C-alpha cells in the first residue's frame, strides 16, 4: 500500500497488482531441434488448457539487472507476448522482441494483466 495526501488528511489507498508471476522454462523444441524464437512460460495458477484463453495476448516482461547504467538505471526489460497454449498443463508459448538469453531459464517473468479482452 502507499499513502496519498488529500486536503491535509492522510488517506491510505490500496495498490493494485498488474501482473502475475511466471517462470521461463526453456525454448520450444523437439527431440533434435530447438526454436529460440519461442519461449515456454509457466504462469502461476494456470493448471489446465481450459484456463489458458484469458492469458493469450497478455504482455510478458523479463526484468533483469545489468552491470552498466542506461538511462540512469541498471534494470532492463525484454518485452514479449503470450501467443499460444502449449500442451495440456497450462504452459504458454511466448514471443519476445529479443530472444530470451539461456541464463534466464528457470527465472521469474512478469505476466501483465493487460491488454484486457474482457
């Protein structure tokens, strides 16, 4: 929560969370080939294929820290989008503007709850 001043009184306002946690599992692959342009994402709370349509088209952010500063910050983001369901256990395929680096496998991503299609 964060506070906000209004006419001299301090009012507590509830912060709203605009993302759900997810995990970057790896790249889409077959027995021999690996397709780095498609990442597999597991979203918290999604356990079956029936739960996936709500999240299709949602934006995904991989947030990481770099050594050097850019625009006054060491924090950087690679943006992507959930494009399809993968399998029957609630996993998604995602496309990112730049392919996610291999060191990101197993790390957290943020699945934004926008754009909304409701």
